[in-house]
C-alpha cells in the first residue's frame, strides 16, 4: 500500500511539474534564432506536437514547446550567427530547408509527408519595438482647486479615503467643474470596488514594491517577456509608464498618493515595452494567464507618426481570436487599447490594426473641460473616451518608488487604463459578461459631450456619434447600473461581401472643385441578412486593396443605406508610402444596431498631389452582428483575415446561404469600358466556355456603369436593376452580351439545333465527296490520280496567321471573373 501511495505521489508531482513547465514562458537565449511552426486547428494536440517534433528534428532545430496559450503554434530555435538576428530580408537557411523538406516529402508522398502536411508554415521571430503612448510635453501646472469641495469631502468621509493625493485626482471627483469626471463615487458607495477582477497591464513593468500597489499586485498573472524572468520589475530609467497605469486602476486606499478607479481589484504586470520583442512573445503576452487575467490594458501600439500602417497578422491575429474565444472560460478576454497620440501628426486610429480590431475596445482621450485634446487620434473604430491630460491638467497617479506619486501622467496612455478600471467594476458585478456584452454596454451608456462639435451626427439607432469622441465618455455609475440588468448577447454571425473592381482608377480631386470621387456600391438584401441569422448589427470592417503612388492622399468613406458616413481613411500628409494599401482592414462602430438592408457605398477619393495617382483593385465589406437565437441555418465560420491583392481573383463569399447565394455587385461612377476578348473556334473555346459557365454560376459578380447618363446601375439578388443618380457622368455607353442574360437559355437551344444541322450537312457532303474520290479518274490525257488531302478535307488548312489579324479570339464577350 505504501509503495502504491509513493508511486501515486510521484506521478502527481510529475504531472504538476509538466503543467508548470507548460505554463511557464520559454526563456530566450541571445545566441539563438527563434521561429514558430503553425499547425491548423483541425489537428489535435498530440498530432500537432508529434508533427512539430518531427519537423524540428528534420531541420535540426530545438523544439521549445507551445507559444503561450496558442496550442497550434510551436516555438523552435537554432544556433544563430549575429549577421541574421535582426534582418527580415536576408535568406534564412532554416526557412529554406523547411520549404525544401516539405516540397520533397509532399511531392514524393513519403511516409513522413503526413507530418509535413500538418505544419502549415514557419515564421522567423524578429524582435521589434512597441511604443508607449506617452503624454506630450507638460503644459502649465494645474490651478488651485477652489470650487466643488463638498463632493470631495463627502467621498473622503463616507468612504474613508485618506490618501493625500485624492483631492488632486480630478478625473475621479472634479472640484472645479462638477460632473466632468468618471462619476465613480456612487459605485464605491455601493461597495463595488472591483473585487474579484484582475487587470493585466501590458507595458514596461510594474513596481509591485510600491505602497500603493503591493497589496493589489497579482504575481501569478505577471511575467517579464523582455528579460524572461518571473516578475515584471521596472529596470530602465524610463520604465514608469506601466506603474502609473496600474495606479490609475488599482492603487489602494491607504496613505500613499491617491486611489485607483477599481481599488479593490488586482493588477498583474506583463512587461513587453522595455525592449524589442518577437511576435511569438507578444502573442504569448496577449494570452498570458488568460483564465486568471480578465482585462488587458494596452497603452501602446505602432508609432504614432502619421506614416505607419501596421496590424497584428499571423500568430498575433490568432492570439486575439484565441483570447476572445477561450479567455475567461470562453467568455473572452477584454482588450482595451488607447487610440494613439498621433493626431498632431495627422494620424488616425484606423491605420492601427490593434485599435481598429473588432476584438478590442478602443478608447480616446478628453481633457478637464470635456474637450478633445489635440493629441488624441480620431477614427470610426473609436468606441468611447475617458479623461486624460489637456487644458493644463494631468492625471495624478502612482509612480515608481516605495511612496512616489506622479502628477504628469497623460495622453491616451492614461485614457485606456481608466476605461480598464471601469470595466473591472462592471465585471465584479457581472462576471458572466462576454467581450461583446461589454462593448454593447459601452455603446448603450456612453454620455455624449461637447455636443457643439460639428462631427456629432444623429444615427438611425437614436444615438449620436462623433469620430473624435466615439459614442461619448464612459460613466462608471451608468455602465455598472446597466450591467446589472443587461441580457447576455447571443452568438456572433457575419455577412461577407467581396467586390472586385478590376483596377478602377481613383479620380483626381485636386483640381476639381466638385470633388467627384469613385463610388462603388454593394446591395445588402433582407434575404442575405436572414440567411446569416443576423438579429442586430455591431461592427463593420472594410478590407481594401488600393494601388497608389502616395498613400497619405487616399480618403475612404463608407456610406450606409441611411446615408450615415463613416470616415475610414483620412488624409495623412506625412504618409508618402508609394505602395498603397494591401489587404488593409478598416473598421467602424458608427453603424451599431443600424438596419443593414439597402445599398452600401464605398467612396474613394484622391485628396492632394495631382501627380500621384491610384486605382481601387477590390474591396470587401463584412457585417458582424448578433445571431438570432431562433436561427437554425448552417454554422458560420470566421471570415478570412485578408484578401488577395490580385485584380483577377474572384472573391468567393464566406457565407453559405441555405436558400440562395449571396450576391455582391459593384457599381462605379467612373465609366470604364470592358475589354473585348475573342474566343477562337478551337480546343481553347471549350476551356473558355468552361470559364464562362464558371463565371456565370459564381455568386459574386462585378459590373461597371453601363446605365444611361446620370445613373449608376446595380443588380439586385433578384436580377432587377436599380438606378441611382450620380454627379459625374460619361456620355458614352457600351452594350455587350452578358453572361446571365435572360435570353441565355434560348440561345443555347438555337446553338444546339444549328450545330446539329451543320454536322448533318457536313457529313453528307463528306460521304458524297469520298464517293467521288473513290470512283473518279484523272483528267483525260493525264496519268496522275487526284489524292485527298491528308486531313480528309479537300480544302487547304487555314494558316494560324489567317485566323485573325490580331491573333486574338474572334467572338466578343463581356466576360469577368
């Protein structure tokens, strides 16, 4: 018996050790290069591990294990030489060997081909730097607080707040302008302070020895991905950012500095901003301990310089999906991102793939007076705003040091953690809320401010929206009260509509005062919406492929059937990139709960620099929303993350409708004639015909303006044209045969009958001629017998050069795929 107990104890200890090793991030060695192996989710964990191990052995690299919580990514490493550590474009022998091995095994169908087939790709892990969204230069010190002290004194007395810096925390209780604050004291008085919630601060570390934070620090959810040690201690001279953000959220009630918005919550520190970091480490950080950590506060992103376009792709995109699908026991991790501080550089948060993701809550800043500060970026992906620096005021919070405080915290860096603190209060009341429930609550309870701003627009939902303020400022009391009675949302569904544009030129608007842009329209029908089971609309994404010689000149707007316009891309004067936009995904929350049925229009214009031109290759609109619980259709998979930039590709819809296909039709206000093609009467004609049939049966079609002057034409799913007036008109029109012409059926019948008649006649002529050949002799006086042609025909074979003068097919057809 003792022996059995000892054996069981050893097995249990071994199992715990395995769990600990699996959960602990892999250490990084400076003398090694790191790569990730991606194995699609349709393979189980054991098969995936075996395949990763086999590939690692074949490449003679070391298998490190899974990448954080991503079960379908494996980290491998190889000894490195210093010349290749930071170069993205150099030839990499490991990657070359991977592709050579995979190609050889799959071609030969070897016994090891199964392993190589499972591993989809290998990606090098190149360290790169993420940027803190720090405040701009300090403005004049804030004035003495002379008014509204009654509210402050009441909070101190009722709640027992003795922190000496609490009176300086105007964002919690504004003594100068009562009401211009988070409206949080009423929540605290109900005993709601964030108990049971944990917020992970993804930043430059967290001073867990601070008097304000050591009681709220959650070590088990913390890690340092820069130095690969367990605790995220700030080490660099400027590692103060994360500690200040943590103080905003969870600074405790004591006698040090001030208090956090959710001072009863816990904070974990995940250090990633104190040096370069690989995508694998960033992905692991975004999912780090996501069953324990509930909210991820992220006051960072790509550079806010008005020139950069960067989005999480590959393993990083998968990390966000993994977080919202599997974090918090399947309810989804809450990702809170700051919009960015690049407005003074002409930047816009829709050029940042972290802030314009449907999986993140994007938070902008407002100042002491409820005004939009000049640094805070605007965009249609911005959901709400919270208080930060501006107008001579800053956020007072904890600083690095045992009892150090800061009165210089600001920028959108301070806005995001304030929102995260409010969300901690919400989850402490309703821990069952999903990531989408929290977004619905933000939209429903945000308070519009500075309503004299011209950008506030009335929406069909009854709300108003502003690209600078989103739906308004977060109100702690309002959102907590709404959360108490909030009904959980149903599953997410989507409708994806791809539109091919065949490289349509974008009109130059620099010399044309009428500003006539390119307009492309897609129709959403009630049947389409029903076939996806969509109950109410949430996010919309628009993915574009645009060729342009100066990217910053491009202006993109999405207009709904209700004439609500979302500014997707605004001009960025500093963005001189000549490569345009490839598979760039914009996002808007402005159409939340709007009826999606009708004509949606993408409006693209070229704002400045007449010498820089461009074309729209294709675009895809994806509508996301809540699924009707009564929907019984087929399960819907997530849409593709990106789309081909090829102008010849036909985009297949990702939604399979039970009763009818989804049709997306593009119309433009620019008349671009179709290019005539000719089909030769040879074997090539069969392949061309096959191509036509394929095109006609596709559920995605594109067309250009072929209506009369003054209109653009789109075809509804029922096949009936709709007319819409446009400003710019081309007087010329062109008529051509279309693939889905109503007369197509009768044409096919005539073709069959005619072909049969011709074959019958030709056969009779041929038999008669053979009879003549076999019985006739040469002409009188001649001893030469007439011989048939080698081909069996009496006429000479037509030379290829005589088929067509331009050596092109002879039949004209307006054919598009």
